[in-house]
C-alpha cells in the first residue's frame, strides 16, 4: 500500500485503511472536532476506496476521467429508478468530498471552485439522506448521510489538514487561503490567516 508524502513522493504504508483512520481521527481529536463514528468510518473507507484510480475515475471504454458534477447531477435527475438516482447522488457526494479534501488547490484554475464542490457535495448527501430514510438501507445510512451533509465543510477542512501534514507543507498561499475563507467560510482557512497575522473581515457583513 502507498500514500503520498512530502513533495508528492510515494510512501509505503502497511495498511491504507489504518493509515487514513489514524490520520483523520488524529486531526479531529487535536482540533476538538466531533463527528459521529459512522460518518468518520464512511470517510475513511471512502479515502481508502478512492486511493485506487479505477474507483475514482469514470471509464466508459472511450473516456477515462472524472465526469463534471453537473453531469452527475443530470444523471441523478434522469435516473430511471430510485436506486440509480441514489447511486448518482452518492457518487456526487463522494467525489466532491474527496476532491475538495485532497485537490482543493487545483480547483483554483477551474471554472468552478471549492465552494461549488462543497455546495454540490453537501446537497447531494442531504438529498440522499432524505431519499433513503424509511427504507431498509436508510436504517443503516440515512443518519450518516445527514451527518456528512451537515458537516461537509468541516470534513473538507479535516482532509485539507491531513493532506498538508502528509506533504509536510508549511508554506501558506495567502491569497488562495483568503479566497477559500471568503468563498466557503472555512474555519481552517481563517485560522491559517490569523497565524500569518491576517485578520479576515467579512465585507458582506457591512453591505
């Protein structure tokens, strides 16, 4: 098993599931973040699953890559069955959480930024929670999806911290961090700015 480390070198780890569990739970514990165990377990399993590219990327035989979230939402809307719709909603939430958590900086050059992914992912999990509640599957997962929806931003912050620690990243891109805070209200981004002596002010409060 391998994980990305400092300067994106590959670091061998004996068990990816344990590696991600220790990393995620460690950040949550240190920062006093409370997330239900089932939701934490879901996130750890998601990270482990998506560490395999064939699970993260879509492959229709001709195109290999990530389908835009808007097209995934169209798939959910046009789904022929409730199960197909729920699978599409789960896929949106999962991909949005993973990309927001580990590749947030790459979104700065895209047409849609981190706030869009957070909005889409949180809404997808929220809708999924409503869709499955009252079903057999919902007895096990409805509350977990609701937790993921309610704490999507918090979980993104946790994964951002996990990413930077494993990279041994100490440099703070002030402009990018400010833009993330302004667009998402990220507490982690706010704290990073304060550590650099910058006190972010929400200009919209004065509108």
